[in-house]
C-alpha cells in the first residue's frame, strides 16, 4: 500500500553548526563558545519536524549530497519520525550547511550558509518522490526549490491539495508560487523588501492573491487577514526570555499547519504556532529545542 502523508515539506533540509557566544564575533577575532551544537536545520526540514512532533505524518522532499553529512540529515529527520523516503541523495552536490553564531546577550544570530547545487534541483515527471508528494493532503514550500515548487503547486491545485508557502524573502519566482498558494505566511523581512509595513503587506497580498495570509513580525506578533472582519488584525506575541531564535519561523510554520490541518481555523492555528515558536526560543538549536506536545 502506498504511504500517504498529511504534509510533504519541499525545500531545504540542512546541517546547522550552532555556537552560543557571550558577545558578537568581530573580524579577525577568536572567541571561546559557551556551548556548541550540531543540529538538523533548514526551513522545510525543521517545519516537518515540528509537524511530526504535533501529530502530523510528515515527509521532506529535499536534496542532499552523497557525503558524510547525508546520514546525519536522514537520521535527524527520522528521530522526529519524519519520513525520509522523498529525500534525494545527489552525488553532484554537497549537503547544505549553515554556521550559526548566537549572541547570548540578545539571542541575535549571525548565519553563514551555502546550499549551492541543492537549491536548483528538480525531479522528472515520473519520479516516485513527485508521485508521493502529490498524494499528500498538503504541500508546504519554503521557496528554495522554486522551479520544482511551482510545478508541484500547479499539480496540487488541480488535485485539491492544500498549498502552503513560507515566504521568508523575495526570491525569483515568488509571485508564480504565490498565485498557486492557499495559505501564505510571510516574514517581516519579506514585507520590508517590498517596501511595506507588515500590516500593509498582509492587506495588499490578500487583495492581490486571495489566499489566507499572515505576516510574522517577531516579538510584536503576527499580522493576519481576518476574513470574518475583512481587515488585518494583530495577534500579539507573548514575551519569552529567548536564548536562540534559530529555526523559530520554521517551527512556527510547522506548528501552524499541525493545528490548521486538524481544524481549518487560521486564528487558532496562528495562536498555537506563536506559543510553540516562543517556547522553542528558550533552548539552543532549531529542532533540539522544539517543545514536547505536553509542554505547549
């Protein structure tokens, strides 16, 4: 029997090497880390881990190299019971990796990353990964595999599969994917790149594309288009004593879809995602600090 997933996350699944520092690193500097963690990362991979933690049957469609990091990526996803059946090992690329420097003083991060090769991959029309993805209840895209994402989203819409888009920044092709999207949650960075404030961006994007829309704004909260009231509302974010915000947005997306696929209530889903993402900031690492279900 063919395995059917609640959600397939399409995009990057990476390795994160995270160091907690007592102050920012300066150029030509050497600094002893207070703590170091090697964790799984990437927007698609981490969102899938959050989904699985909160009850969804999730899979990741991503590309890694055939190198020493590939087993680490696979094992990290499987630890969260995320299926790696759609993970493609490609000897022509290197597994994406990020170096994350976290400043303990304010939880800010400096990130150096590379995904050359992985972000341009695609699949043939008869690839088994493609077939499996198009049997899911939902496809969640992080915008990194844009060509593949647009092709899958187009087919998903024909089949009535829910399409979710984590739009973290302006990327070539984002409008094409947005036109095929049902649930669009963008970052405040994306709004700034459009020259808009978060509330303004939520209103304009909803008017232009007609999807369920929200824009996250960190500690301020989340601006979302309230369909019942016909206007943008703000869900304020509770303050947490944050240690590390790595993966916070990715966890937010995964938690939102875990709630939304159980009950399609945007406001309730956003509130749940805010709690989960807020609790995640209390520990180091994007996945290592995802709260347990009982903690939320």
